[in-house]
C-alpha cells in the first residue's frame, strides 16, 4: 500500500477547501476501507464520497480499497452511473449483505441520476446499501445543490485529489493550471500559493509553465497586485513567443493591457490591446478580436473619449453577435447603455 | 429501524449509535424530550373537540426530528384512543419529484382504504359497491383515453395500488392518470369522505391522517400545493397533519392560520446576537441526546461542548459530527473523542458547505452572521433548506448561520 504515496504528487488542492491537515494517502485509503468494514459489521448503510482529480489515482485507490474489503470477505462492484441512472433501484436489485458499490461516471447520469438519488434516498438506507461515489469537485457541487436531501445523508467526504507524477497527470494538471475562476479571495490566495509551488517544481520549457504563469497573472490582477500580474504575463508572453503560440501571445498581450489599465496607465494599455488585436485578426481569432475591441472601448471610455469608445464597443458587439458569445454581447450592451445614458 | 438501543461503552458502537439516518421509533430509549414538549401543543389541539375536522401544518428544519416526533405522536395512547390513525410518507407512495395536490388527495384515499383493509377490517358492502363503480368509471376512461390496458381484476386494493404505481411511474403515464382524475376531483373527495365516514362509524373513532415528507418535493411544487391548492387538500373530512417545507412555512403566501401551524424549532444554544453566550438548557438537552447513545467517558468535556456547538442544535447534524469524530478517534487509536476529532468533523462539514454555497450567498450569510435578522424569506429560503442558515425561536424568531461557517464568513 505504501506504493501509492510514492507515485503521486499531492497538489494540495485540498488547501483550497481549507482542509488544513492532509493525511498521507494510505491513511485516507484505510479510512474509507475501515468505514465500510465497520458499516458492514453493524449492518449500516454508508453513503461515502471520494473526491478525485485523476482517473489514474481513482483506479489505484479503488484497487487498494477493494483489496482491503476483499480481505474482510466483502465484495466490490463497480457501477457506471451513465448506464444505471436509477442507482437506488440498481443497488436494491444487487445488494447482498457484503457488497460495496463503487459508483463512477456520475456526470454521465446527470440530471436523472440526481433525481433518483434525491427522491429514493430512503431506499438506499433501507437496503443497507454501502456505496462509494467517485466524484470530481464539480460533480459533488451539483449533487449538493441539485440532490440536497441525498447529500444531507452523506456519511463522509474523503479527498483523493493528488495527481500521478507520470505523463498521465497532464490533463489534470493542465486543467488546474488554467483554472482562474474562484469564489473568494481566500480561494484565490490559496490557488496562487499552489500554482507558485507547482511552477517552481516544473522546468521552464514545460508548456504547463506557460499556463501557470498566465493564470497567476490573472489571479494577481484579480486581487489587485497589478505589478505582479504584469510580471507574470510578461513571462508568459516570452514563452508563447518562443514556442510560436500566436493565440497565447494575443491573450497575454490583452491581459497585459488589462493590468496596465487597472494600474491607471490607460495609454499603455491601449498599445497592448492594439498589438493583441493585430494578432487576433491575423490568426482569425474572432473571439479574441471581439475581446480586444471591447477592451479598447473600455480604455477610451476611461479616457473620456466617448465617441471612440462607442465605436469600439459597437464593432465588438457585431462580432459578439456573429459568433453568439453572450459574454461579449452583454459586456458591450451594458457598457453602451451606461455610456449613452 | 435500528433494532437495538444500547448505550455504547466503546467508540465502535458509539459510531453505530450515531448513525444519522433513521428517525427514532416511538418509545426508543434514545429519544430526548425537548423543553416545553413542542409536540404537545399539536397533541392537545388534536384531542380538543372540533366542529369540523381540522387540518394542521407541521414544519421544522431538516434533521431536527420531525419524523421522530410524528412517530411518537402516532404511538401516543391518548391519540390512539380517539383516532384511527393512518400514517404514511408521500415518498413511499408518490413520485415526490412530480407531485401535485391530485397525488396528495389520491394518496389519502388510497392509504385510508389500504391501511384499513390491511388492519383486517371491512368496509360496508354498499360502500364497496360505490367504490367499485367509481373504479370502473376511472378504468373505462383510462382505457378509452389512453391505450393503456387498465383492466385490474384484483379488486379495490389492487386498483389503489396500481394507480399509485402509475402515479409513481414515468411522466407520460402519470399525466394521463392525473388528467383523468383531476376533472373528477369532487368524485374523488366524495369517495374519500365516504371511506372516512364508514371507518369512523365502524370504529367509533375519528380518523387522523399523518402525512410525512411533504416537505421533500421541489420548492415550486410545494408552493403549488400549499399556496394554490390549500382548499382542495383541506376538503377531506378527517383530521390531517401535513408536513410543510420550512422555506415556505414562514412566507406570507402561506396563509394557513396561526392556530393550525406547528413548528418544531431547533434547540437554541445561544441567545440572539451573542454567539459567545451559552444557553445551558440547550447544551444540557443536546448533552442528554449524546449520552443517551454513548457513555460520557467516551468524549472529553471540551470536545463535547464543541460538538454541541457545531451541531447547531439540530439533532441529525449533531449525530453526524459525533459520528465523524468517533471515526477519527478510532483511526487514531484513541478510546475517547478529543477536541481534535471534533475539529476534524467541523472542517469536513465546512468544506462540504463551501462546495454548495454560491458567491452571492456569502454576502447574505455575512449579514445574518452579524445581526441574526431574517430579511426576506425569498433570499434565504434556499439557505434554510441546505442548513447554512438556521432558525431559532424564543420570544421572537431569529436566525443564525451554521456554526461551522462562522470562521469562513468572518475571515472572508
């Protein structure tokens, strides 16, 4: 079992949720296993959530737990929620005393699966079902909000949010590196900390480093550290140029524009937006073009050049409508409304 | 449905005793009597003489003991002397996900018939004949208007069960059966009332229907039932106790008169606007709740205090916290729960809240955290429902945020 601890790096994503103490993975594996074994001993139902990021970690952890259960004479059964949306009925039809269900692919079963779980939760309890639901953060949030009665019946949520060190970790890390939408200041600060740690562990030529730099720039901008934001965006820009990533280059230029604009250096911001616009047009990135034009509108509006601002907003709006991007459309319409009033 | 009620001598059994899922059956030694016996008011109201059979509306937070208290009410000897009791959960007989007043009324009729017959009693032959006639008319229309084979040979009991099953089954079928019954609602109410009259004259008792889990449907559906269909659901001529979702119980659109409303409050642990004050009575009651299930030596006093605080005066929440804490103590080879174990439970519950709260919720929570005032039930309905906001009552009703969230909101 010690094997598990060795091959994963713990991204400490849990920190984002203020779980201050993170036990070694093998401790968490036995926590889950022992819970199920005790539930079996007392003939109790168990609704457990195992939070995960990487499929590889999920598969490994599940294997370990299955083995633990097996040693205690318990059987495990994997369930695909996309295939059996009415999970409570599935459990009831299969539930022998010594069976533990491992449910995966929750999202494929949404939204029907949520309904069934919420309204038939008693059936799960009455049949003494022992189930581990493998969920991503997103899935768990939806369960909490859309199946609140079922969620209220949970016993424990145990986190396995590490990612494997090997090549397979990439998609999960990339997703984490790109994530910039957090709910609170607290979460942003934690994310910055984690991303800086991860950045220091990666080699510079890694494409993930570029994602992290850019995402850090955006996060620092969100918390008002504009100079820091500019530093990171500039580093990201260098990498994009080196690897010939034109789209990335355009994005970083736009982000630099934003940071300068927030610093109050609006003229400098306009320079960056113009450069970004050139690239967006050149590579045919319509969404980027719309964003750049909208940003230019904003900048001129800040300078008090209302007519110029309106001109840019209207150009951006046209593109927004053409590509049906509600973010651009709303942004422009609202700004146009307030500038004209 | 816990079979045994033994006070735990060790944490392993304590873990099992704090299983938060099950409402207690009547007479369970795990039960604790709340101050002021809040259900006595309802009991007294039921035992009083009424000219017309009253309908009562019963509400409380998720996990505060509603089902447990209803179980006790149904087992009360005085209540049983006066009433023939029909108690059921809508979750067991209807599709709570798609519920309207027609389902509620039909389930009342069906449960009256089924539970009476299943208790080995018989209805008068004339009434049976009338019910058969009604059954045939429904089946006939059902066959004509839908292609569904409706011939049900098994008699009335099977008929009721099969219609309930169809109400629970997939949308298209359900719609049809509802569509058939809805325009003939007065027929249905008429039949319900005939069954009630027959039972009352046979038993020389009044009929009391207790409907649990009517607080479980989606909010819009609950509103439809309790705002717009209050008249039809009060038509049956028996005593009825309805459970009502807390998020609509206090709204102005819910017009049930004050005398017919009963609220099972959370146990108050501190006074309004003073989170550091300690309501000794509340702590005493929650302490009893814990010690009815495990020996006092299994938890350190400061851990006990923290567990009670974090349980917010809601029984199921408190049980959940103790269960996680017991699990943590066992994992660390302790034979006693210490503060650190409770803190772990607190953290776990807090991070679960973080997942379901939306950005805009934090501002609302912060406001409530500061002044304990209820401002706009619409705004906090959802929060009441997910327990991030809890309501307390003494001379006035006030609310506070879930104690695990205080740290989060204050540091924001």
